[in-house]
C-alpha cells in the first residue's frame, strides 16, 4: 500500500515557502506501516490541481491532500478532487448552520463565502476540525476497480495534526493490517553532529535491524531509531535495546529519551523537585523565559524574571552595580554570575539563571567577538558558569545560548 | 510556459529530510519569466520515477529533474526519463574515456558502474559538471506535438547551482521570450483570512494580470502579489498599482508592504522616532521581548522589561499592589494598564506595554475563560487597552497576544 501527499498552495511554488506538513504526515503514515511514494506540490489553480488529483488517485492507494479547504476563492481542493473523480459536491446544510452558530458565538457575522467549506464529496465523511473552521473529508471509494482512500485535510499544521490524530489515524487502523513499527528519539544536548555520530555509529551499526538516522538541530543532535518486526513487542524491544546502549555511551548528555524538548524536560524536573526558577536574560532577550513558558503548567515552577537588555535595566531589575559593568563590561563572567545570584535572591527563587553575550551582527570587538556568551546558573550553594563562543548568525547564537542555559539548569536539577 | 521540478531521492520521502533545491531553482526559473506549476518528490524506484517523468513531460513545458544521476544502482533518473519518452539511452564513449582519465589522475581505479553516468538520452546535449562527476543532460524535443525542454541535473546543491548558472540559464534565455516577474507581499495585522479576502477580492479581481494569493498566518494575513510582463518595469508597475489600491482599502491595518515581519516594522519605527520601549509580560512569558530582540540593532530602542509570570513578580518588578490583584484578579484590565504604566516609568521608557491573560490549557474559569487577554500600551499621554478572547491552543493564544501587543505599539508610533 502506498501513499501520495499533495500539498496545495501557490505560496509553496514560490522561492519563499515550503511544504513542511508532509514531514509530519510521512511519520504518521509510516507508523501505520504505509510508505510515501510521491509528494506533489501544486498551486491554487483549478486545472493544475485537478491534474495533480487525477494523477495521485491513479497511482497511489491513499491520497492525502493538505490545504485549499478554506473559505476563499483560492480554496479549490474540494472542487478539483470532485472533478478528478467525476463526482458531485453536495452542500451540507447542517454544517453551514453550525458555522453560522460558531460565528454568532463570537458575535461576528459570517461572511457568505464561508459556506463553501460545507461542500462535501459524494460519499465522503465529514471530519470535524477541532482547531479551526474548515472541516476535513474522508472518502473510501473504488477507482478503475482499485480501492482508494482520499483524505482532504486543512493546511495549518495544528489543525492538520489534530485532525489526523483524532479522525484519520483511527480510520486508517481499521483499513490497514497492523504493522509493528516502534520508534524512539534520543536527544543529546550541546554536541556537534559528527562528534555524536563518531561515538554512536559503532553502536548502532551492531543493530542492523534498527534503522538509525542522525539529525542535527540547533544546540542538539537527535538520534531517530526505528524498527519493524512481526510484533509490536519485538519491534519495541529492538529499539529499546539500542536506545539503552546509546544512553550508556552518552550518559547525562542525553536529555530526552522519548522525544521531549529540552524545555519540557526542564519543566518536568522543576515540578518534580518542587523547585522555583527565575531568569535574568540579556542577549537572549526573553527566549529562555519564552521557551519555558511554552510548556503548559510551567507557571507552577517558573516565577518569571527580567529581560535586562540595556545596562540601566541590569541595575534596575538585577542590582548589577554600574561599577561592575564599567570594570568588566556588560558581557563578562562577573555580570553573568551576579545576574544569576541577584535574580535568584530578589525573586526568592531556588535556582537563578543569568545570561549575557553578544548576539551580533554588530557589537563585537577584538577582545569580545560576536558569539561570545556567559551563562551562569546558581542554586545558592552551587554555582556553574560557562563561557562559550558560538558561530553563525544572530538567531543561531541566541538559540544555542538559550539551549546552553536550559541544559545547565537540567544538569543542576539532576 | 510552465515548469515542473522533480526532486529524486528516497531520503526525501522520510520524515527527516526535505527537498530544498527547488527553492533555488524556482527563483532562477522565475527570473527567466517561468512559473513553477508543480513540484514532485519521488524515490529511487524505477516504476515510480517513470510515472513521475511521464506525468511531468505531459503537463509541463519544462521538466527539471534533480538527483539520481550518480553511479549507483539507485541512480535511475536517466533510465526513467528515457522510458517515459520512449527513447533509447546511448553510451557516450568519449565521456567514458574522460571519466577513466579523471580517475587515473587521482590514481584510483574507476568502478565499472561509473560508466552508466555516460548514458545519454537520444538527442540530448551533455552538460559538464564543474563540481562533481555526474554530467547533466539537456534535451529539447517534441512530445504529442508540444515543444518540451527536459533537464537532468545532479542533486548536490553546489553541483546543481553551478550547472544551472553556466549551462541551463543561457540555453533557457535562447528559448524563452524575455519576461520578468515582480512580486510584493503585503501583511495585514489582527484580521481573519476570510474578512481580509472579502475586502481584497473585489480589488485584486480587477487586476487579472497580477496573481494574488491570500495566506493566513498567526495574527496576520499575507497578500502575495506577482505579475509577469515583458519587462521588469512593467511587471513592477502592475504589482505596485494593485498594492497601492489594497493599501488604500486596508489603510493602517497593513503593517508591511515589502514582506517585513511585524517585529521588524516595530523596531524600525522605534529607531526612526528615537523612542525607547519596555515591556511587562505575564501570559506571553517573554515572547514579545524575544520577538523584538530577534531584530538586529533592536538594543538601540528596546530597553528590556520583566517577565512577571507569578503575582509576586508583578509586585516586585512592576509595582502592582497586591490589593489590586486581589480586587480585580491578575488577569484584568486594571493590572494590564498598571503593568504598562509602571514598567514605562520604572524603566524610564517612552512607551510601556503590559500584558496579562490566560494562555491555557488550564487556569480558565466561567468568568475568565482560557484565551482571555488584556493588552495595554501607553506613552504617558495616551493609553490604549484592549480586551480580547483568542481561541485555540496555548501557543496560538500566546502568539496572537504578542501580535496584538506589537500591533498596538506600531499604531501608537504612527
């Protein structure tokens, strides 16, 4: 059984935008034991879209369309798939009524063109959209004597993903024989890709039954492990065995053994140990706070802190003596440590973090070049401070710095 | 004249890897006045690749294949394109001799399978590869009475790009009447996609010579305009004319007329007006500060601020009286206004921003549901405060709230 993913939207045929939904969807399809044989990207053009739909329906058992389900005149996926199949669209009046109700609840008048979202392929099931207005569609049909599954999903990633989990995955499980694929994602902080691979390769090569992919991110390297076996238990055992050996090799550099993000892990440890955190950030400009507060429930352990971007605010919010800045510079070990210690005390937190550095592209000197950062973490008894020089652009320096700070908090909590 | 780009390689059908060459190639094709109508990604499978080649040759004037030209058994592009066209491959013995010579110079014996790289489509021109071993191919032919250009290019980006510039671009200039494409991106803040389209459609429909795409982001809608004309000036004039009419319609809701992000625009206005900004964020947890400091040079106008996630920090860093929180709740208009006023005064800033709300998923009540936010912006004379209820998950609420706050700052600066 093979699948084709069709991403719909003219913006993805410009030099500026790319389909990324298909990565998520490929992973989900693979988990169901289905390989993706084709991906097609097509614009908001009825002829082109109909041609792409016709091709996909002919060559793939499962055709998943993403995007083009909205209320605008550009949203043509419904129409194109109907044309490719030679069937009619029927307007679902219950769905239209629901839409009117939804708009009324928000005290907004529904624009007329919104009702085209209720045009349904003959024989298709409507998939409710928990995160947006455009409903999806699921059609099981026969084309030229061959069984076909056709799914129409919305383009925005959070809508697509929610709809896949709740509506599509269960339907697919009924149609496709259960495949036994198990996977794990290990994440290693603050190491380069080749350094990780050099130590990991001798281990994963001894497990040819597990497919291992090494993937570099910003401030982390991910090891994706995946095994196929006659049963789920066997697949899981193969993956777990290799994951265990890799965790032994990398020891506490592995921060995640189930794919969690670093901020999720830090939040989890903070809550488990009932520890309160406060941060004083200069060059990261709020990124550390922002990342931690991404995690639901982080308010139980994250108090907040200060974005001390200017020197004046370093003094105002974190009691940094102007004389210290004069003597050592704002980007210095002394200031980082004082930021961490002072923010901890001022906020009555258990752990304090202080960050200062030069994110660039301007502001660097011979002595203190762009990319130089100091990160300090303290719990009142123990104090860690690290000097690093990161290379690359502003975003990369800031991202790696926030990663370093979160990893230092994690290590202090272990 | 339309093009299809076909990226060949099974790794791009996994959840971990993506085609990126097509972004480069799209830009180059657009510069030659050629739009990309389809992109196809297909694996190293002869049947699938032949099917993709057949489809592309049938529906596009120009089909550019990237990848699958190497010496291994997985490299099947030549074979598949020959099969799709129903023509033969002929081994170019001069090319084979050159390869032997190249290997001899490096004192390596050439593996036998390398010579398949010299298998040339009947009638094709060989494109030398200045950066690698696999030569490209360029075929101008007629299929079903229609003129077709077929290019076979290597997958590694630096090889592909060098070959395009030196071999393909000049050939294309001879075949394609000179045309130029101009584009503009307008961005509208804090409106829904259908509301924007309802007002924009009557305008852009009067300009059928400009292709307009409406694209919803988080807290913004983008209007992508693109025109093709015989000269660059004519294309630019067509796009500018429509952009002007759309700007008149949406007035100051248009925050960007050249594709800039909202944080870039806010940073630009702050610096132009020499205005200092400070923020006090609760539910956005540092996102506003983080977005502003993404912009290089933002330190000249952004002082910093406080992430007042806990009530205790609202009092500590923004002088919010505990009695005010008791009387109105932390999520209230009163607290938002006090955060903005106090952070402005404390930091000696010109503009102060205060944000409080319930990002969810927990923490909502009947009276104050998840998604309720208050944003206040003050310059000491004028004070704006907005209550909104955003729908969706935690990330969406936070993102829209930061967008609202930045847009309010922008409006105060205008």
